[in-house]
């Protein structure tokens, strides 16, 4: 019987690094490192070990793994900063304001969530009416379109909230350019103008913005529950947890603003789930009154919540050897379908998935 | 305890269940597999390696069939590192080569306490010689030739340059010989050198593994001082040529041949320059192993 995610070394450590570190056996440290690596959280774990000065608890022969993870994360950080600078050069030359989203935004606004985080693609937001111009400016600076298949082109441009993914010719880095935070086909339709109203300019970079902390939290919650990639699910919860903790530091117990904002942007359901799993998994300190309030506003009915709990917690379990089960595969598959369903109505979704499936066979 | 001390049937069973914990250079690798080739090749090539406690493991590796169908029809093998699958499946005949390639991948991506340089490393009289090499340069052939005549094998595939001590950490493993070099080494080597049966039609052509000498494996914990960098180039004909190479040029080529230079950043720069300060650098063109053996012997004795 594979252990449940709640008892996993990784969750125990992330919840309370100081107390758990003192209690972990050498075998558990090894398991912790494996689970953290599998969930893309090894450098975050290393960051926590360093912050709380826990290295003396780590068995000596495992320490090089943490040291390595730290080097990976600092080189990753260097390249993200460099990449952001290149994007900034391309877009500011064409006078196109843009907002960084997710990881790159945490870095440039120095949110705690960036510490030890690994970054893949960079995501940016530009205004819908400037999308074409932005694409031109980026292509001029060496980015190119990776999906040249006409169906993919149409899929991204018509149904999704972004340009087809761009890649830089020389550096091979990926860039996603969005014009809204959810696809226009999704049921929830957050008003992007309201998000632009509250963006914050990055110091020393006129024209480059990040979302307000509130919107960052909502976007992070949305991302977790609208994306199909649940192997990264736990990493997303860790992001959300870090953002919420910062929010709590900045606002004390005055969380009502977050709730109102979620309602304004039609993202209450995402926030509900985000808070639910952040609290459940990482014991994120969220005021009791807030969770009660959001539950009355946006709690899904019993059975669907029950299913979500079952599947999500299963899908997020870091699957090392021997723990990969058919149930896990099924849970991830259902969540993948669900994420697509949330983004597109059935009449679009079914032909899309069919086409994808047939193309894979070829 | 040595791997060779486990009876074949027990080895098979242990591989299928909790796996075995092999000490390979500075790492402990937990390998589990139900594929018949793996157990067989392990006994042939890893008999002299020690087994370790399970809590010391660095990399958990499994080699399995991707599905039940693939066990019988055009059998395939899949490599997984802690449940992560970095490669596409390969025909099962190549499962052991896949273990070797996969382990290279694990080290190159996870052991940044070293600058990992794509090269063979051998040692004589306490002096390590590094042969960086692009595929086809003949570094493995040269390495196998020297090792078969008593040089110590540190690695056929990667120099682990410790960024802390500046020494090369040994990771002696079977030497992978490709295509014509299989016969070249067989005819050059002494009789006590074991070269396994070649596997044909891999991405690299035919591949056969030569067992690492027992004495090299026994000295796995003994780091070596780098003394020379030699870029080999195998030629079909012509005489042997050993030409000095500038340190600047060598630096650039080594940086390019490193798997993790970009991750180590300035640490890699310092480690490489410190190493080059104490090394002589050359380009070597050779077309037979006897000449190369003599020339490199002289270089070390000088």
C-alpha cells in the first residue's frame, strides 16, 4: 500500500522544516530528497534547509545532492533574469508594456516564492490589441513560433489565451505570451482590464509590470486548477503557500480584500480550492473566518468536492519507484481532462482531443 | 561484500525485488530490474564492485519493460530514475548499454559538486591524463588500450573534477567500445582483459563493453592529480603526432565538453583554470595503439 501524501516525508518537511528535520531518520532523508526531486522541489527544500540552518541534520553523504540543487537553482535564476532583460529590451523598444506572470514575476518582485524555485518557460501578459505587435517585436529579436502546424496555430490563436509558444533561436528558451489569464472559452471570465488596473511597475524597468499580490495569489490558484500538469501540482501549491504567507504578513488578519477581488474577477472557486489545498497540505495560516466565508460563496457540492480531494491528493503524490500505481495514472488522466473541460466547452473539447489523439498515433 | 559473491539466482531475485546497491565511484546506485540481460551483464562486468547499505543510495534506477506486450513482442527496455523517464524505450538487447548511458545522465544532471567533463581519464605514476573527446575521436579505444596495459582507469566517459579539491574523482566503469575499435582493442589487449559480446544496431552502431580492471575498481576512492590534457584523434593512417596546445584553446574546448559548466558558472571557471595551471596540453593524432601507448608512456615519464 503506497503511503498517502499527507504522511509523506516531503509534506511533513514542507509544513514544518524545523521540527521535522530533527526527527527524520537517514532513510527518511533519502526518501525526502527523492520525493522533493520528483516534485521539482529539491532546490526549494534546500532553500528551507539553509534558511532554518538545518544542514547539520542532513546525513553527510546526502549533502552533495542539496549542494547540487542549490547550484541548479542559482544558475536557473541567472538565466531567468537574463531572459527577462532580453524580453524587456525587445518590447520596450517597440513601446509595448507587459506584465510578467508566475515564476519570472516572483523573481522580479522578489517574492519569497522565487527562492529555490525552478523556472521553465517565461509567461508574460500583453494587451490584446498589442498582441500582434508584441509578436513582431519578439520575432525581430530572435524568438520564433514553435507550432507551425496550421491546426495548432488556429487552436492557440482562436481558442487559447496566448500566442503559440515562442522559442528563442539561439538560447532555446521558451516564452508564452498571453493576453488574458484564462482562455476566452473558459466559463470563468475574469476582466483583464481590471487586472491591468492594479499591476505594479517593476523598479528601474518602466513599462515592465507584475500583478498585485492579490492578483498573483488568484492567478496562482487559477493556474493550479486549470492546468493539466499535476506532476507539478505540489510545486504550484508551494508557490501559493508562499504567496499567501506574504499576504498574511502584509495584511495581518485583513483578508476581506482578497475575497472581494476574487469575486470581482470571477475566481472565487479557484480561490476556494487554492486555500483548501494549501491549508490541507501545507497548513498555510489562513484566518478561519475567511475559509468559512469563501466556503459559503464558492464551495462546490459535496460529491464533487469529495472526488476532487481524492484525485488531487493522489495525483500530487511524488511518484518514486514502487509508488507509481494505476490509480495515480487514472487520477492524473481525469484531472487532465477536467483541466481541458474547464478551459473549453465540450463542443470544442471533444474534436480537439480527438485530433490530438489521432495525431499521436501517426 | 562484492557483487560476485552473490549466487546468480539470488542476484536475479534481489534485482527483481528491492534492487542491489552498487558502489560505483563516489556514488551508490540502487538498480532494480526484471530484465534477464541486466543480471547477466552485471555479473560479467560489475563482479568486483562492492554492495552498500540501502540508506546510502544516491540514484535509484530501474530498467523494466514498458508494458506486458513489450515483454514478448519486439521486447523493449525503459530506464527510470526515481520514477522519472528521461529517455524513450530502446530494444531490450540494449538494456545494459541503456543503464550505462542513463547513469551518465544521472551524474551529469545531479552531481554538481564536480565539474563533469566529457572525457576518459587514466592514471600512471600518480599522474592523471584526461582525454576529452567528441564521439569518433577514439578516446575510448585509447583509454581501453592503456588500461589493458596496466594504466589505472578512472573513467571512460566523464572526468569528475572536484571543485573543492581540484582532484579527479575516479568512477571506473565498463569501457564502451564501438564498431571497429572492439577488434582493435581485443587484438591489442592481454588475454586477461574481458570484452563482452557486442550488441548491434544501437544509436552508436555496435557496442561492446570491456570490464574495468579489478585493481582500478579497488582504488575507486583514490582521487588523482590531473597532469595532462590530451585531445585524441584517431586516423586511418599516417604517423603519430603529439602537438602542444595553448591553454586558452584547451580551456575553451574543455568548457564546451563539460556537461554542467553553465550550472557551476564562476565555480567552473575557477576549477578549470586551476587545473590548467598544473597541466600540459596536447593534441594527439594516432593510428595504432602501440605508438600511442609508447608516446603517452614517455610523456608521463618525462
